[in-house]
């Protein structure tokens, strides 16, 4: 259920709410859609200019997701480049 609430917040550009609720939700051991929650939290952090937090969540998403879409791959690489993680980018 948290994923759907987060998607609703994200679609309404309520990025601070996505970060707060998503971070709290990720603390639960029985949470579903962990990969998608990391993606939404990462994208929201990026939109609010919090690149370090965005990078962390997108790297977590990358570790769970079977394959990244072009947009996700680009954002992850861009943030890795900005963080001077040249090898990863």
C-alpha cells in the first residue's frame, strides 16, 4: 500500500511527502515494492536538489530492479558523475 500512496504524492509533486513517507516505509521489514519506493524517493530527492540522497536511493533501486529504463539509467549516471564516481558513471 505505501507504494501507491507514494505514487499519488509523486504525481502531485509532493516530493517532501514522498521522501518522508517513503523513508519511513523503507524501515518496515515486510514492505512490498521496495525497488519502486527507492526509485520514487530518489527521484523526489533529485527534484528537491538533494543529490546525495537521490544517488543513494537510485543505487538501491538499481540493485533491486531487473533492468533500468533509459531515463532511470541516465539520472543514475548523471548523479554518479556529479558525485565523482567516474567508474560507476
